[in-house]
C-alpha cells in the first residue's frame, strides 16, 4: 500500500506524528490527519434451491484466476446487504435475497491494505448466470464438486456458513 506524501487538502508536505495511539501522516499547515481505515467489502455466499454453492473464477487482482465467492467494495451510503446483492447482480446477473449474516472479518491484502469483510448467506431462486468482465466463469456446485478455493478468508466463510 502506497501512502500520501502531500496533503490532499492544501498540497503541503506531510509529516509523521504520533496521533490517537498510532504513527500517522499529518499536515503541519492545515492539520489534516491521514487516518487509514479498513475498506468495507461484502461477500455473497450464494446458494440455489438445490443448495448448490455459487463459485466464481476471478478475472482481476487480487487473487487473479482463483476460484472464490463473489463480492466487492461497498459504495458510500449503501447498506452492507444492499452492496452484497448489488455486487452479486453486477458479476453474475443473479437477483438474490439475503438470508443471514455469516460473519464479519478483517484481512490485509497487498493491493488495498486493510479490509473489513461482511459475509452474507444469499439465496437465489432463478440461477441462470450471465457473468461480467470481472469473472472468467461462474457456476453452482454441489458440495463434493466445488472447485478448489485457495483464498483463506473464503474458505473460512464457507466453513462458518456450514456451522450457521
Ligand atoms: Zn494540508
């Protein structure tokens, strides 16, 4: 993760200081502080009426070409469950309904830094998929045929979904 060198408000050079319990970059001219907070992400653990799991193969970084659960960044002003269903719709054209919250997680990724991940169980009744440019493929799989998922967080979410 790259950090700011100059103030985005007044363009002064930033300095490092210990503020609110952490080393942070701040602007000595206008007092702007660079608070680095996690980015919120929603993930959709999506099942069809046969209880098959939706798994997608990613066509972008991070985890390029990896099998995964669909999801993405929340937009400003969006409820987490709305963002979850929007991402599912954008990536697969599936119209889902949130069934339950599976869990809330933190992880660090090189590309974006700190992420706060909210995972929902989503149910779809019509499972005809049209993928967008973010995916190579997507499909519903019964438990014994799910492609190998190697993203630790997504494995965790699948495990937690089984418990709930
Ligand atoms: Zn400034």
